[in-house]
C-alpha cells in the first residue's frame, strides 16, 4: 500500500507544460518553461526568491516581466505600448521589452518577431598594476608619445552595482569637480526616469548625485563592486597611490536590474548620453553568465554589441572566474553513451542554494538524449530518470525520482533547434540535498560533438560559478576547464579579458608574479573561435570601496573628503582585469579620437606583450592568455602613429576600398607604383598577393595593416583594417 501511495504521489507531482502554451517558434523551450514558472508564482510576487530569480520588476506599482528580442522591419511597437508594455532600445532590430505580468499572454500574439527571450539574470564575475600594463608611461608621455594621455574627453560607462557617487576617486585630481556625468539607478522607484525610459531614477547633475550619495540597495544589498571596478578604470587616486588607468575620463554609471533587457536599455542610455556630450564611449561589463545567450556569439547581447561597435562604442568584458574548476565536458559521439558525476555546491554554503544546472549544446541537425542516475557511495543505482531527447521533448518537464528516503527533483527544457543558432540544446536542473548520494549524468547520441556545463543554480539567482564533472566508478569520464568563457564575453566584437597576477621586480632585481590567475576562465568559445582576447592584472588589485557598502572588507588605506572616510581594498577576479583594459581603450581614444571601435580592439590585441609567463603565443591567440598581456604604452603609441598616418594619407590621389576589408581590397591610385610592402602593427612583413590594383587579403589575420609603396617622387603609407 505504501508503494502504491508513493506511486500516486509521483504521478500527481509530474508537471508537464503543454507545448501549445506560449508556443510561438521565436521562444526557446527554456523560456517557455520559465514563463510558466513565473505564472505559477503569480500570487507570491512579493517573495524575494521569486522576484530575484526571474526578471520580474515592480515599475510604478505594477509587476513587469523583462524580455529581449529581435524584430522584423514591420514590427509595430505601438500595439504593445497601447497594452501597457514598455518597448526600448531598438538598435539593429533588437529590443528590450517589458510586459505587464497580468498581460503576459500578449507575447504569444506579437507579430513580426524573429526571436524573443526571457531576460537572463547576470552576476558579478592598481598601484603596481598600473605599471604592469605600462599606463604610467602613457601618463608621463614616455616612449614615442608626443605628450601624456589620461583619457580626457572619453566616457567610461560602467554597468554594475554598488556605486558611491560622492567618492573623491571620481573627482578631478584637484578634487574640485565630479567627473560623473550622470547615473541611472534602475532599482530606485522615486524618479525622475531618464528620457525615453519609464523606470528607475536618473541623477543628471552634481547636486542630485551628491544628494543621492549612492545607488539604492538591490539584489546585492549595498555593494561596492561598481565603485571598485570604476576606480580601476579611471579613478583619480584622490591624492593616494591608487590611481586608475585613465584618470581623466568622465563616467556614466548604471545600476541595472540584473537582466539582459535592462542591459540593453543601459547601453542605449549611455550611447545617447555620449552623443549629447560629443565624447567617445567605452562600456565596461565586469559581470557574466553561462545561462544567458548561446555561448557562441549569436545571442541578443552579442548582436547588440556588434551594432553599437559599428557606431563607435568600445565594449570590454570580464571573461569569467571558472578557470580552476572542471565544470565543462565535451564528447564526440559515435553511437555511444557517456557517464559523469555531477558535483554539487554545498547546501550549507549559501542560503539560496537550489541545485545544479547542466546546460548542453550540440551540433546543428544532431539530436542527443540525457538522463540522470542516483547512486550510493558503493555505486549501486538507487533511482534513475528516463532518457530525454532534444528531438522529442516538446514540453517542460518538472518531476522527481525517489532514492530510498530521498527525493531528487529535476526539471528539463530543450530545443531541437534553438531559435538563435539552430543548435539542439537541453537544460537539465537537479536538486539533491543529500550530498552523500552521487548524481550521475548519462548522455547518448548517434553522432556529433556535445558540450556540457555544470553551473550552480540558486533559488534567488542563477549563479555563475561552476562545479566539476568527475569520474565515479570505471567507465565514467571527468570534465575539464576549457570553453569556460561566459556571456557576453562570447560576442565577436567585445574585448574579452583574462586575469593574471601583477608582476613586479623586487629591490634585489628579481622578477615576481606575472602568472595567469588560477580562476581566470579558459577558452576558446565552444564553436572554436578564440577567446579570451587579452589578459590584464586581476589578482589583489587595490582600488576604492564604496563608503556606503554594508559588506566587510580588509582595507589597506583611506582618505578623508568632505568629512567622510573613503577606504581602499584589494579584490581579485576578471572583474578587476576588465576595467584595466577599458582604461587602456580610453587612453587610445584620447590619443586618436576618430579611430573606429574595431580598430581599438585590433590595436590592443596586436600590441599585447609576451614574456616568460605567457611564452610565445599563436597569431590567432591562446585559450589562456588571448593575445598576451595588455600593453598600454605600445597601444597608445600605435594609435598616435595611426592618427598621424591617416592625417598624412588623406590624399585625393589615393583611394583604398573596401576598408575594413574581408577578402579583396582595391587600391585606386593615379600614379605609377614601383614597389609595394605590407606590414602589421608590430612591423612584421606579410606576403602581398597582388593582381594589378587588386590585393587578396583572405590569408591575413584580423587586425590593422599598413600598405606602403612609392613612386618616382615620394613614399606613401596607407592603413587598413582586415576583418
């Protein structure tokens, strides 16, 4: 009788969401599943875990659900706005959409949508370091620089949490005027909201910034992450040694709602502000996630980054902090089955620990199947699920299995072909609170390469740290730390940053440090594209703390300003490495204000330095170091050189097109050329494949090149960009 009762309970607790609910093809299975989860929690919206796990926000007293998507040309935003929806950030046919929860059914009736995705949640990922990246030499105008550069007339936009608007670190070096142009706190409800946006509060002048003091408490309480990050990129030092990479920049700060839609709005707001100010913009993002997007450069955020890059915005992102955990697994199937142990984060280590989320991506046209087994410490199978196939699972499944007296919950959503990239994918989330049990993932396929990631799932957030796949019993396999770059670092046009320990020389003349940080995520991207792009110091980086933080930190110094004490502390992470590179990008833009955003990235990559820690790196980069260690002096020198050459090269006698070039370039000149030479930024000569005035560039790596030639009277040097 007990077994029959248990069986009936089991049947009653299997939740299967029919495929016809929210069934539009532009929604992935994962999003359909999560929308139904939100609807199931409709009556409990005041619950902190519900509102922080999913992108549900209270705006003017009403609950909204946040989406991002891609629209067709004939999309009519007015129809949705008339229903109370909020439509923002339309760039390159990408939108940020907020739908009233009580009208969530509208998303199943929207016309002219190519893709719609529930906004995914995001998570956070100087003294000696400034010298390590050679930024101090740029400030002093050393090397071949005509003057010092500090990032003047450049804006660094920081999307983060925990900003101290009163900190002297964000004032000019004379401590007379704040360098913060404006801030948008998307959590603060009092308003006024920014123009063209209907939520949050904008602080648009020095008085309002000082009166606010800091951003409001949010999912990360009163954090300090944003202050520390911005201080690294462009802090003035406030009379201390803790000066940032580009201490002359202005700032835009956005405390964003921890989801993709809010990020799109933040970027659009920053871009419009930069146009109003007439200044170039660098956006730093010291955060990321493995459940957002597609991890192969095809996500909505990746598309938006490319669109803004074309408009001149430079994007820099931390590559992730999972380099020291084997949370990734891949297998090339040939009618076989693999098994691996899914390790769990400790339930006692985090109050919102839910379980583990295994996300799998396959190859276009090749389906695969996954199941879990529960074993005891002796390897005996106590319970198992059936196999679930990406080719046949069309409904969201939320159920459990029972192992002796323990209930193991799991839920599954999958796509045979994901709307953004056509790949099969499956999200398999497991909750097993008895950590003496072994949760085993089994996967099978006829053919194709499958990638898996094991990331901790929180009940109030998605988490962004990995847990290992390990062996248990013979025949099982373990994971690796490869392909660990998070979104949006996977975007083609973002500068993805790895972290290393700052190097310096002791008084005795001995070099110390300089090795890669153990936590720095390794590449490449799972489709083979090389990531990260560059490496920067990210271990024990000294920078400012927010004076409003409620966190506890070991401080290393302080400064008094306006009757308030401001502290400094050392923090580590690729979150600290990313603003290093953002600061270098600002120095480049100071030296060459009209340079394209893609050329800024090319210069940073092509001038990277190698040493005994990096070794000799391949031309296409390395999955640990990218193209090497960022070198601010060499980068700014090349920017100055490029600016000078472009000014000299504005000659009606010479036309080069297209520029940038993909495969073939045409050099249109009205003079007889004696000899051509092709060199890259490092001065290395490359083969020039010429057919008359046409040049084959398909063999060249991406970057900046100079084609030099001469006629009977003078010499010419013309720069171009290879895409």
